[in-house]
């Protein structure tokens, strides 16, 4: 759709803000609906402790953030759209990797490198995973008072990794490095990240529109032909100017694609 948007922006059919608002109103409700259907099936089939409202809100907001990220990438890509297709996959893979919480535990005294921390701040997957973990483990109890016997209590506890011998969800969150985080803060960060991506997308569309307003490249070719007049007189010279309008901004490295050829005939 990127070449179509570029052509319509060249014709100044609508502003970037109008296109962005129409895109949000058309796609986000449908994406949120599919996210709600998925979370409904997930809640019924998996037995999650997190409430249906929280898991649905998390997945819906995650869908909005992912859509805004994709739109941000495409809005800053060239009109051909090839860069957005090739760059989106590695960017998503990197953001997924840095957004995953290490299940073996997180040591807050040993922070990751600065580059990883910077990527974590723009990863919607990180905040979505944190929100799900906080909504699931907050207030959870692995040890029930009705169980009797020391060995039975020990047998019911997790046995491996950083989760060995934990008795409640707060200990799990502490092992994951989320003891100072809340579900509301994670959702707020995810919503703020979505707004930032939409704002950068609007800025990218503004830059693209300003670039397209510089005007298409015009190439002129002249061709002189002779024709016999109908009254039997001398030869009549016709100078034909063929003007080709190319859909390529000035000083661009991409190959030009002619849109229309307008011939103009002048009789000499």
C-alpha cells in the first residue's frame, strides 16, 4: 500500500493526520476484536489465574503497539516499500529477544549492556510479558493451608531453577526482577510506547509528503517529423514534444517509472 499512499500524497488528496486517523479507526477495533477472541479461548483452555479482563486488555494493547510499530517502520521507508518488508522481520526478532524475561532468574545487580537496555525501552513485547506475569503471579499462593505434612508441602513446590522452593507469586516476581513493578505501570508503559510510535509515524508521513511536494521529475524529448499538407503545397514540419512525468523525486537513486506521456505537436 506504500506506493499508493505516495501517489495520493503527491496529488495532495489528504493530509498525513487524516490518513493516520482513518487507519487507526479502521484497523485497531478489528485487531482488538481478534485479540479478545484469542484471549477468551486461551482463558477457557489453559486455566490462567489472571482475570479475563486483564489478559484481554494486555493482548489488545499489545496488538495496538505492534500495529503502531509496523506503521512507524513503513512510514519512514522509501515509496517502493521494499525496505519496510525486508527490515521489519529482523527488527521484530531483535525486539522479541530483548523483551523476553530470562526464566532462570534476573539479577538486578548485574544489568545488561547499554544497547540491550536501550532496545528494551522500545520493545512492546517486554511490557506485554511483564504485564502478563504481574497479572498472573500477584497474590498467587503455591502453598495451601489445607495441605498437611511437611513432605507434601515440599513436594508441591517448584523444584528447578530460580523458582525452586518458592511458596507464592511474589517470590516468583522477585526472582524475575519484577518486585518493584505493577500491572498498571506495565500497561501504562505499553500505551505510552504505542503513542510514541504513532507520533513518529505521523512525522514520517509529514516528511514523505514534503518530499513528494517537490514535484515529479519531468523529462522532455523532441522529435521533428515531416508531413505532406493536404493542399498539395510544400512539406510541413511538425515538432513533437513528448513529456514524460516520472514518479521519482529529484536526486533519488531508484529507477524512474514513467506515469504518463503527454505529446504536444507544434506546426512550423
